[in-house]
C-alpha cells in the first residue's frame, strides 16, 4: 500500500502521517520540506518573498525530493502529501494572480492575467506542463489518497503566505485531482484518534501498537521538528 495523506496548509497532515506510521508500522517518506529547501534554493528569502521563477525552482526541488524518497521505500509507505501539493499551491497563485495571497484581503479569480499579463500567462502555462508530468508521476506511484478535511484553523506562524479563500481553493483542487487521474481517494475528518481509526479501517491496515502510544510517539517526534524561519536557518 502506497498511501498519500493529502490536505492543504494546517490540515494536520504531518502529525497524522507520523501517528499513522507509528500505529501501523508502515514507514513514512522523509523528503525535505519547502521550509528546509528554501535556504539552499533561494538564500535569504522567505516563501512570501519568492518570485514566480523561484517558486518554480522550489516546486521542482520538492518534487525531486519526494520522488527520490518514494523510490527509496521498497514496499509500502505513507507520504506526507504528494507532488500535487506544491503544484496546486502554484496553480492557485496564478488563479488569483498573486505570489503572496496573504497580502490580498479579498481574493478574487484573476482570469484576465492569463490573457493580458504576459508573465502571468507564461507561468500559468508552465505550471500546466509541470502538472501534466506530476500527475503522471503520482498516478504511477500511489495506490490511494486520503484527504484530510479542511476543518482546522490556519496556523498563524508567518510561514504560510495565504488566507482562507486561497486555502479553500487549494483544498478543493486537491480533492478533485485524484479522481481526474484515477486514484481512489477518501475524505477523512475528526480528531487524530478518529482520523487514524478511519484510515486503518478503510484499508484494513495492520496495527503494531495501541493508538494512544502511536499518538504519543508522533507528538514527541513532531515536537523535534525545526520550525525556524527560512531566514533564521541561513543566519544560523
């Protein structure tokens, strides 16, 4: 079973993946996050400060990280999202016509950018081509998707340049793409206990420890994540 846990920003993907891995004994992939990639890819900049071209570089680097770590797992694995995550966040940016959705109080679709703004049209078309390749990769790699419902508040940590309109658009896109590319997908909601039990039941997964012990291990692991800003990593 090669399973992707999908969801937009602040949906609880990472903790869910960690807990599910401890609960079932199925390994999780360990690709670098955008937060980790940024200091080496675009030194001195935060995600909100990146240009369209720099975002494409980050998206490709993240895809390569994911693809390499997926191949390093010889059997079943659980993935924190998929290459569709970053691609979706890029397409939503061209949809709204801004690289930093957090700067716009009320987001409205900016379809005119694709016809009047040459740069915006180029990046939108480039993202379509990347999307073609990413969708093929994901369809060939994963057996199923679990999408975590858009139900948790957006984390106000300054790392996620977006607002609720943008997040909702990304959420909707992430729910429709698996059907488009023919991957079984399920929407899961509830607290962490409910999510884990639902996922295990859906796929009849084995369990190797009790659920409370798995969550405790995941919370301990999650607390060790380096949550510093990208620019702080550069200075360090």
